[in-house]
C-alpha cells in the first residue's frame, strides 16, 4: 500500500508539474525519474550573409595617349570583375575549459568558435544556445558566460535538465565576426584586336562576353579604311594614326562601356 501511494503521489505531482512546464523523465541508465523544464526556443539564422558587392574594371590602355598594338594583339581589352563580401557571426571561447562532473566531457579549447543555434527565455532572463555535444547545448548569458545547466533539444522543445554542471574555468564565449570575400571570373569583357590590313582595309576583331547571359557574347570582324581618322567600335571612340601589317598606332578618345 505504501509503495502504491508513493507511485500515485509521483504521478499526481507529475500531472501537476506538466501544466507548469516541468516534466519527469526516466534516466535509462539508472531508472530514476529526473525533473526537467520544457521551454520554447527560437532558432537563430547563423548562415553566412552577403553584405557587399564591389565591381572592379581592368583595362590595357590609357585614354588620350598615343599607343600601339602589334598584329594579333588587343588594342583595347576591358574586363569587369565582381567581388562578393561575406560575414559570419560566431561566438569564441576566451580560454580552455572542460566539464568537471559530466560523463560527456566535451573539452573546450581557447579560440574554439561556435555558431549560435537558438535563443530562449528562462526565469525572465534571455539565453543563447550553442552546441555542446550531439543534441545537448550550453546556455549563454548576455555577457557570454555559461549557465550551469544544459539544454537538450527534443522535438520542438528545449528541455532544461535538472542536473547542474561545473566548468574548470570561468570561460566566456565572446562574439566574433568572420569575414570572407570571393572574386569571380570576368562578368563582362570586351576586346578589339588588330588583325592587319587587306585590300587597303584595316581589319579589327571585336568581341564581347557576358557571364551568365543567355546571349553570352558577340564576335564581329570590322573593316575600316586604311587612313587616319576616327572610328567607333563597341562604344569606344578611337583615332587611327597609322597602320601597317606589323602594328597600328592609335589614341582612345572615349572608353567603351561594358
């Protein structure tokens, strides 16, 4: 009878505490019933973010200056590159630490970085969660210090375990921003190549390229009279000074637009 009353009392307490957000769970190793609190949490988007895009243009000529190009070489060559700048938010351990009274014993090394997983509110205080081991998480206070109980993520809830733990040092996880940038191959380019003289005509090869475009580029052979004068090629204004089958002398009056 006494045993039945004890079991009945536990069930009665359990039914009351469930309403309050506290639960009894059975420890599979010891068979004991451990009390834990079930909390709602909101995940934090810790994915890398694109914060800025820059474009850099490279060219092989100078405007308003006399230049020469030999047979088969580019008179004009313009390339535009895209550079993407990314940021990632982490927290970083400011010293070594380990758990003193927990069989998991996930060691923490100074400089170890963790992504923020979620945040939750417990007893009116805000905490952020970082992974400790499998589905167990540390609770970080606003100053980066570690709360003395661990969270277990299960289904859509965060379970605050009743057992406390102690770390070997007063470690803090401090915010760190990691930056990265990547440069693409040219997204746009244009070139004007000198291809000699035929039948008293200057032969120029004009080519454009657009990265990711369905119409990825254009190639055109242009013939102009072999005499001094101004011509337009791909939006560029060029003044021809002299040309033969070895080289061409010219001035770029207006740069092409790509």
